[in-house]
């Protein structure tokens, strides 16, 4: 099991796929999860491994999604008495399942390396390559003569900089804008950009996509030399990445069988289920008798009515 965990983590990291690791660090019986149990949660909300029963999984998946968005680790506690003794540094969630018990779970994001995709061989392009590698980024430089045949792997962490500076600017920009990435910058004056963007718009590139290009590239720090311009561009890519919101994870894993969400604990329940109630003519499904009992006492609390 541990070897499988290491292999999956290694494969995801090698492919620049972000994921989160959830590790049980403490428990209070009765729990099926034990200290040292761990799971991997991928960007699409899929969980593999073991951190305990079904009631904890939706909480872990949602918190893992938040960690991938903000890049921060978190320690959570899932307990039937979570509100009784709040602990500094631990975010508490109520365990609604009948089994009870307490789990403390540490969630750590593993993010893909930032990726610089640089078009051109200008002094600015060369300096960006050096700076990116110094920061241990993944750096790809595209030579103009092989733009069409280049094997380019784009991720949500990719920032594209067009530093062709007169060498087929239009071709480089056209290819750059065909990729699904949020940051594209063009090293040029505004006057040059007006001419290039007008040409590309005539070729059919959408106006909103052209408006998304950062031009002149980089933060306005009064940069003049190629080295200073490269620094300002790299700073802007960092700023854009920190401001950008990461991909949303679904709150619950995708289950192939017909299923419904238990409105009390959030667990997905296979239909037909053993425990059910009626509310406004709709059948509600529960994972256990305890959730059904909680719902029946105050249905409006759980149905938003």
C-alpha cells in the first residue's frame, strides 16, 4: 500500500499534476482510520488511499480543494463533539455518522512547479530563461523555426512570454493564444501592439482573447535594460499566479452508481438506501439512522428552507 502511495505521488509530481496528501495524525476510538493512514486527493476530487470512513471523506476532499487553491496546509478535526473544546490551529468539523470517534487529519498541498513558456531568442528571453531556472521553475524556450512542431505541455501554472522582438511576433502570438492559459505577455511597445493585434484580429482571433494579453509585458518598475525588463516580467507572473484562483474541486467524489447526498453529513449514499425520509414530496436518503433522526427533528435546517 505504501509503495503504491509513493508511486502515485511520484507520477503526479513528474507530470506536474497538483494534488494534496491527507494524513491521519491522531485518533480517538472508535475510528477506522488510524495514525499514519494517508490518501491522495487529485485536482478533480478523486481520493485514493485510506483516511477513515465515508463521513470524513467529503470533508477531506473539500478541504484538500481549498489547500490547492491557497497553497496552504491545514490541520482538521472531525469529531462528534468538535464544538466542545476548540483548539487553536485546528479547524473542527462535526462527525455526524453513528460510529462516532475523532480524527485529526493533516492536509498538505503539493503544487505543480510554475512553468515559463518563452517564445524568442532576444536578450529578454535569454534572461528570463536564466531567472526561471534559478527559481527552479520548469522553463521551455521555443525557437521560431520550430514553433509548429514543438511538443509543448501546458498546465494551469504556465505563463507565456512572447519575447520575439520583431522575429515573427504575429506567429508567436497566434500560437501562444491558442493555448489554454491565463497569462500571456508581449514584450513590445503599445504602438507595436496596436499593429500586431489589428493584424491578428483580421485573421479571426477573438477580441477578448487579444485584450487578455499583458502589454507592455511586466510590472511598471521603470525597467530599461533587458535584464530589468525580464525581472519586471517575472514579478508580474508571480503576482498573477498568487492572485489567480486555483481550480475548484467538487465537494464530493464522483460516484458511478446512482447516488444521493446525505444532507446531514454530506456523504454520498447509494440509492436505494436503507434510511429514508420524505420532505416536500421528495425522498431524502441517509447513510445511517443517526443522520435520519437528526434530519427528522428539523428538516428545514438541512434543506435550506
